[in-house]
C-alpha cells in the first residue's frame, strides 16, 4: 500500500516509517558480505550469537545475528579479528527500529586468498604509478619534529624514541598512538596520519610496528591506508619490521625501513658521526691548506733563489759594466782614429812645409812683390818688366818682409 508523501500537515507516524523501512530492506533479499569480525558475543544458552562485522577500509560496521546452535557447531569457530564472508538476509525490526542481518553461512577467508588479493592490489597500485620513485618525497636532512604512529607503550615506540634521541638528543617527537592490528587498525592509523600531516611542525612521519604474523600485518596492505599515505604532504616512512612478506605500505611509503630502529636511523642523523665527519673534513681541509702553503713556499723559495731576485741590482750593474766597457772601447777607438789622423796631418804638414815657400825662404831665398800704383793687391814679380824703376816693392824673407823701391830694371844676360 502506497503511503502519501509526508509533510508538516500530514507527517508519518513512527510505525509508518518503520514499516516502510522494513519493506525497503526486505526487498534486498539475501546478500554475500565480506568484512572483519569486530565483536563476537556467544553463549550456548542464547538463541543467537551476536556479532559485529566491520568494513576493513572504513570505520563502518553492521550487526549480525547467527543462531547459537549453528554458530557453536562451526569448526573452527569464528573469532574477533577474522576476515569472513557471510551470507544472510537484512532485517529491520519495526518494534525497536533496529537493523541487523540474520546469517545462515559464515566462511573464513583463507590466508592464501588474502595474500592473493594483496598481490592483486599491489599490481593495481603499481600500474597507477603509486610506487614510482619520482613520486616519493625526500626525507629532510635534520627534521625539526618527527611524527610517530605506533601502538601505545610498544617496543617499537620505545626503540624509535631511544635510538633517535641517542643519535640526536635535541630531536623532537609527536607521538600519535593508534591500533596497529585488528579491526580498528586501518581507520586508527589513517586518523593519526591525518593529524600529523596537518601539523606544520612535523617534517616526517614514521608508521612503526615491531613485526608480527602475516595475519597481524594485513591492515598495512589495505587500500584505504595506501591512498591516505599517497595523499599525505609529509614524507612517510614505513617501519613495519617484517621481512619475508612486506606489506604494500612498504611500496607506497616514501622510504621503507627494515625495522623501527632502522627508521630512527634513517630519519635522524647521528650527531657523533656528523661531528666525526666535520672533524675529518676540517682535517682534510687543514692538510690541503698546509700542503698548498708548503708548495707555494717552495715555489717562492725557488723563485727567490734565482739570480735576478737574489741581487735585483745585478742586471743593472751588468748593463752598467757593459756600458763602461763599450764606452772604453769607443774611447780607445776614437783615440786611435785621432792619433792616426794627427800623424797623417803632421805628415801632410811636413810635406806642405817642404814644398811651400817658407822652407825656401828659410834657406835664404826671398819673394819679391810689386805694389801696383792703382791700389790693387801686390803681385809676385816673376819678370823684370813688372818693376820699372821707381816701383814700390815688397820683399818677403824667411823672418819678415822689406819694403823697397826699384832703382833699375834690366834683363838677364
């Protein structure tokens, strides 16, 4: 029977709502549902065993009712934390407005099936590029604050804190405790991851668990957790500590550590090692500088030992000595030339003297010159006709001259 639409003027009654909901739910029929048992309440004297089935990726659950006789006969009997597939019919009880599923079959999901599903998910995420090295974020060299996700009071928490603070005493931690196994593990770890990722002071996040059975590590291979790690802006380190079967978190995380202790070593540098490296670097630099100074000192000594630097004035003195020698040679050559020329001049003088009138005059000869009456210069008398009687004569002898007058002139016999 169809009901009229509800309105403020004609609202539905509670009974009408419950009846409508029951009708909708009854139409679902029987369903196969997979999940993880979060609670198991069973007593043989009860008519039903009451279970809670939780979604493995989200914090959602539904109530199950299983006939106690059927539940008690199951071998092995399902327990909290088991992954199961149930077959049942959704029911809505109109009287109390409660929803549950009446189960007629429960099947354990085998470990082999779970591992096969994990490998299928691993391949799917790899094909999406979530494992690519280029996507992974580098770890900070010296983190200001480290976020740690692990169970409260666990060995993993103590190991990470002790190793990290032993390596760098000033390192700070923000610890968000979470369930690391069981039905609440995935949602609990995701909440802690989102809290730390939203803290701007947290530079890197470690998700740590100290190993365990394969079944205990299944939450770290759930898809929801992988998507949350990929969405985080802060670098994430996986430190699950299980070597044979690594969870998918190892592939998705930015860095995989073999153990929580290894994670602390990867995230926090060792102060002693860093100081040793600095001391070693300073020693190498000091040695290199000393070597360079020694080489330059030897080069300078070799340069200073060269003659030009041993006596800077030597080239000038050498040039001065050379100039003095050349000047002496020039002077000697000039003196030689002058002496030779002087001797030649003396010889020529002697020849001139021997050939000139002075020598002849010195032997008693004289040179007679007549002074013309027209006032012109005297002329040497070479003929008697040049000095008629009365002519003024100038007679030059070896040591002077005599002025005379011609008394008579006649030709030679």
